[in-house]
């Protein structure tokens, strides 16, 4: 156990949309560390706000494995360049129709 002070916070439910494979990697990472997805995201954001990396070398290796497993071929260079697939009536995408 740690003697560090705890911070009481108010959490809210959010409806954030995110690229599917990124979410799978984040959920896998959270599960591996027995954390909630929200805890992982809060940690990443708080580190980023301080200009620090949120991950150890071991965590980065686990993330590389999860990215490979889930077929996530995006990196930071894709940031701000992701475009969502247009959905047709019935929830199908144009690429689903071609299959």
C-alpha cells in the first residue's frame, strides 16, 4: 500500500467516439494491468498535460504486441488525419457492401 494522498474526483460518463483498433488496444492494455479503460485514459492525459510519456519500456512493448494482435498499423503521424467511414442505411459501410 502507498501512503500518498488520494484525490477525490467527480467522474462523468462520456460518449467519445474512437478508432476501433485503438480502442481494442487500450482495452487490452487496461485488462492486462487490471485497470479500467477510464483509469488508463486519465493516466495518459495527465501525463500528456505534463509533457511526460505515460508508458514504461515494458508497457510500450505490451502495446506493440497488442497493436500487432489487433492489426493497428497507425502511429502518431496519423493524428488529426483520420477520416471516418461513411455509413449507409442499415449500418453498412461502402466497403462492407463489396465483400
